[in-house]
């Protein structure tokens, strides 16, 4: 390598790379020789081939400019050089160079038109910029010329205007001299007549003359008298202006405004007027509150007058709180009404003056009109600004009064009345200045939240007491019952009118009614205390013995035929009450008969199933919504508390009826049967039937609302104590409710009333969802949606775990297992008679049906409930059958046929007892029986596809079915497959 380099140095040659650097960019791409062109022609001209050649170039050639190509290639030479290999490698490099050269040339030719076009655009832009520079230069020169000429002309106009003003001043001076001829006698007479505008006009004219010609001694003496008279007039005007704040009089205010206009103090008068309004608000509220405080104290020695208004409000007693608040709002209303009428007067006056000024447009009145317009604009802005200022003062005074008393112990009706008054006051504020009354809302929100927390806590405790004393008897209501019939929900139906309190008015009616200021402009007061008569006496929701009428009761008993068969279409014609359809007004013979199979409704019409506690919760919800309707800022808190009422009711129903804590003696059972029984008892708790959503909901309620601690340990942190204060102890079922008697189907009547009353309560919440969504703040709406989707909608899901407990106890499945264990399944002949355990099981179902009929005489059992009960019982029976087959030790093909015969007999008789189709878990049993006939290979696949069977059941199939005709290795393989399936379940 070094020898080759030294030889190149002696010959004075440069490396190809250095030669390339010495050339210009154009010369780097030299024209190929003829020989090279020939070689290029021989090269493939296919673009894809060219690209492949370029791609074959080593990455190192594209690394950087300092790369030494020669050194790189020399280093690659092998120790022993081969001429042929070097020529082949040289040809390859030439091909790569030729491909690169062609690619570069193609790219240059491709970009050539764009280069030429861009060059033309640059040249055109340069020409345009030169032309623009010339235009700008000429424009500036002409602007300077115009500026000089226009400025000189403007100064001339200003000089003429100044002369004109001087002449006008001279004219005024001459007119003023004429006033000197008038005497002050007329001025005194006008003051006695209370003609303030005339007196001021005369006084001002004389005063102007005196100020101009004060060098005369008589004028000087008159000037001092006029000044004293003018001050006296201004004092009287200020007193007259202050009277406007409480009792606005149009004629009186017109004279005062005219007088101030003559004085040239229209703006000052407006400032004084606002000061008087502010002072009137303070004095009014102080005097009203002071009067009630002194009246309640009854002690004249107490110096209440020296107290601040804030301190004075704390002395208001609970009995006088509402009358004082009403009088306070009435007094403040008078002040705001006076301000409203003051604004009306100025608006009307401005319109009249605008009409007059447009008809008189001579030059002499131009300046006066400009001054009038300025004063008018100032007064208008001052009045508009004063609206929010006065309302702010009103809010602060009422806020101080509201927060001065703790209302947490007020009666509900009294607190609602306070909210009515404040809501009406906020309505006044919105009509007065368009304010949302944030100050009032925040103060009443604080009081409402404080009151509502205590109120809700008390109601939760009452609800717990009701639930613990509830015997879950049916509360008889009419089939036409609706929550809108309750007094607490009357506010949702009543149309809004000005005479009705805000809590009784729907928001949609506001825009169609006249404003309060228009209604009470001349007389009356929106804060007059009106005792709203209670509507509780008009409620007619309870039915007599659960029937709409005596005729209907008689028809229900006499015309029901329990033995008659009815067509299927009549059964489908029945509409379940859960849909909330129109009530049934009369019960026909056909309708009653159709309920034999579809609904256990022997002696009741389709009235809602609810209890007294349910009705109490619904009334509470109505009260909560009434408060929320009045005070929307606490809507989230109210809805949150409403959700807690539903949560607690749901949790109580589940706690009472959804758990199975009754111990069962099973000492007479065999070990295997007892294990199976225990497993089924765990399943009968309903936990396996509860959806994940229901379990999540119950866990959330238990964590957030239920106080599970029973100790009175006070050593915990303050935070923990506060959290416990927000919780309620878990309720306990009344000892009067018996759930252990088989004759009553383990309290089925109570379970139905409890569960279906919860479903009914959930339906009422669904009905109210749109109303709640309308008042819910946008940021909190996800809470409401989550409450409905995860809590309210789960009420009906509670049916399965609750009725599962009844189904698990209503039929003696253990006795059936014992009977099945005594059957010989390794018979040698095909049997034509089914086994006795089938008859025993069917007899259990007939007894269950009879007891179900007995329960339905107490409580109507809706179709969904009866379907769930039958479904649970049938499902448990079928699974018990499979479990009995899984206990078989020996079984022949004839025995398997006997199993099918037994099951078909069971299905045939069962279908006559129930209308449920298809029979639940029918395939579960049939598939298991058919599995006895599978071969070894089919069995392995079947085991992997049917994971619903237990390990014991699958193992029995392998040992009993295939154990007799497969070897030990194959059996072990199948058992291993079963173990693999069971392992993830552990």
C-alpha cells in the first residue's frame, strides 16, 4: 500500500479525491469518453436497474466530504492482487459512477424549468419594488404639500370661531344687565309658593348680572342676598330629592329636576340622588330590624340603636325571623321601585326632549342642545351604573341578615318560605338589573347546605328507623296512583303566575308573564306574606282494602276460576304494572282468568306495590326537589342527598332479603351430599347471580354511606369523626318479619313487597331524571348519569339474588339427591317406567305452586317475579339432576337411556305447571346425558368445550362412561385435561 502511494507521489499525481476538489462544481461532472459512453450504453437503461446499482453503493461513500475514497479502496485490496478481479471491481465502480452521473443529470434536467421560472419571478419582483419606491416618494411629497395648505386653512377657521364665541359672550352680558332691573320681591314670593324652578331661574339671572357688574354698590349688596337665597333653595331641593327614594311622586320629581337643571347641577343632583338611595337602603333595613329586635327584647334599657347592623341581625329570634325578613324585603322593594320609576321618568323625559329638540334646530340652540345631550348621557350612564350598585347594596344587607341567624333548626316549611322570599328577591334583582344575584345565591347556598345537611341527616336516621320497623306489608294505593298526586310534587304541575311563590312556578312561564315592576308599579308588594293552603287534605291516593271499588273486589273473588284453561293470546293480552301503563278501571272475567298462569294476581288490581316507607321516601324526594327548584345553586348537593336516600333503601332491601344467614341442619346427609349442599347453599346467597355492576354498587354504598363501626371510640382523628358523621348505621330487619317459615315460602310476600317497592321507587327516579338533569350543573352531570346507569338501573337486578334464596329453600333438592343415589343405573334392560325421584320432584313443584298461590292472596306477585321464581327453581332442579347423575358409580347403556326417560318425563309434567319457555338449563342436562355416548377422542374435545360443568361431574363422565373400555393411559390423559381446565378456577 505504501509503495503504491509513494509511486503516485513521485509521478506527481493526485488522488482522485483531490482532483475532484480542484475542479469546479460543473467540472466535477465531466463528459464521458467514447469508450465510457460505449460502456454506459452497454449498461442496463432500466430505471429500476439503475436504482438497484445506486442502492448497491456502499453507505460509506455518502458519509461526509472528508472521506478519503482512495485510501478506503486501497485498504480494501487483498494482499495478493489479481488483475482480473481488480478489472471486474473497477468495472463495477464505473457502473456505479455512471449510474450516479445519470441520476444527477436527470435531476438537473428535471429542475431546470422551475429554476428558469423562479428566476423570472425574482426579476419581475425587483422591477415592481423599484416602481413602488418611486410611487412612495411622490406620495410623500404631495402629502407634505397638502398638509401645509390644510393646516393654515384650519387655523383661520379656528380664529373665526374664537371671534364668534367672544361675540356670543358679549350678547349674554348685555342680557344679564337687563336682569338688574328686576327686584328681589318677586323672588321671595316664588319661594313662598314653592316654585323652585321659577325662583332659581330668577335668582340665577340676577346672580349672573351681579357677578358681571359687581363694581356697582347696589349690585354688590344684591349679590350677597342672592347667594344666601340660592344656598337655601339648594338645601330644600336636597331634602325634597331624598323623599323620592321611598315614595316616588312624578310631579314632585319633575319640579326638583327642573330646579337642578336651572342650577346647572343635573350631574350633581344625580350623584346626590344615588347617595340618598344608598343611605335610604341602610336606614330602612336598620329601622326594620331594630323594630323587631326591640319588640322581641321588650327591654327599653337595652341600647340596640348603638349596635352595628351586622350585630343587630344576630339578635333576631326564630319566631320573628320570617316576618322581619318579609318586612325587610318589602321595604327594600319600595326603594328599588322608586329607583325603577325614576329611571322610567328619565327615559320618558329624554324621549320628549328629543322630539322637541329635533323640531327646533336653529343655530342659537345648538350649544344648549349639546350640553343637554351631555347631561342626558351622564344621567343615563349614572342610572344604569346605579342599578347594579343599588342591587349590590340590597344583596349585602340581606346577606348580612341571612347569615346572622342559624337556620339549621328551622322547620322545613319555614325554611322553604325563606327560600321563597329570597327566590322572589333574586327574581326582582334579575328584573331590576339583570343580575344573577351571586351574593344572595352564595349566602343562601351556605345556609341551605348547612340546613340541608342537618335535615338530610335527620331524614336518613328516620329512614333507618322506618326500615327497621317496617313489616313489609303492602300499602294499598289506587291503580291510578302517581307521584304527581302527592302534595310534595304539586310544584311540578302548577303553572307559574305572579301571585304564586317562585317555588310553585315553572321556569318556562317567566317570559310569558309581566314583570314584578310592571305588576306592582302602582300598588301592592310582591313580598306580602300569603299563607298557602296545604294540599295534603286533597290527596286521594289510598285505596280501600287495595281495590278501586267494592264491585271490583266482589268480582275479584267470585269470578276467578282457578281450574279453567285459557287461550295463550289472552295471557299475552295482560300488561304488567311494571311498565307504568294506564290503570285498570274494571276487571273482566277473561282478564282475571288470564292471570292464572301469567300473573299471581288473585285478588288485587294492578296497583303499584309499595310500602309506607317507600311512600315516605317518595315524599322526601319531593321535598328535596322543591328545595332544589327554588335554589338551583345547591342542585348538586340536593341530588347527591336524594341519591343517598335511594342508595340506603336499596342497601337495606339487599341486606334484609338478599343475604342468606339462616343455618340449616344437614347432619343426616352423607359427606358427599353435605359438601354438595354447602356448595349450593353458598350459591343460594345470590352472590353468584349478582352482576358485577350490582356488586360494585353495593360495595360503593357500604363504603360511602354505611357506618359499620359499632364502638364509641373517640380517639380517632377529627377527619374520621366527620366521615362517620356523614354515614348511617346499617339497618336491621324487624323481628316481626319471619323469613324462615316454609309455609310462607320463607317470607316471599315480604320479599316481593320489598323488592318490587324498590323497583317502583327506581321507576319514579327514572321519571324524574329529566327534571333533575335540567337543574344539574353541567360540570356535575356525569355524577347524575353515573347514578342512573350504575345504581337506579340495578334495582331490578336485585330480584335474582333475593328470589334465588326462596327458590333454593322451597324445594328439597337434597331429598332428590338421596332418592337418585338409591337408583340402580347398571340395568341390563331398557326400562319403560321412570324412577320415583321424578315423581317426588314434581310433587315438590306442585306444592311450590300451591304455596305460591297462597302467598298471592296476600300480595300480588307480578309476572317478572313469578317467572324468576320458576326459573330459579327449575334451574336448581336441573343442576341437582346433573349432580345426581355425577354421583353414579356404575352405569350401563340401558341406564343412560333410563336417565333420558326420567328427564323427559320431568319436562313433560313440568311444562304443564309453568309457561316458561324454554325450560332453563334443559340443554345443561341433556348435553350431560348425551356425553355418556361419546368416544375417547370426542370426549376430550367435549371436555374442553363444556366448561360449565364441575370437575367432579367431568371426572365422573371419564370414570363411569369410558372407564370400562379405555386403558389407564387414555383415562389419565382425559383426567389431566379436566385438571387443566379446573386449574384457572382455583
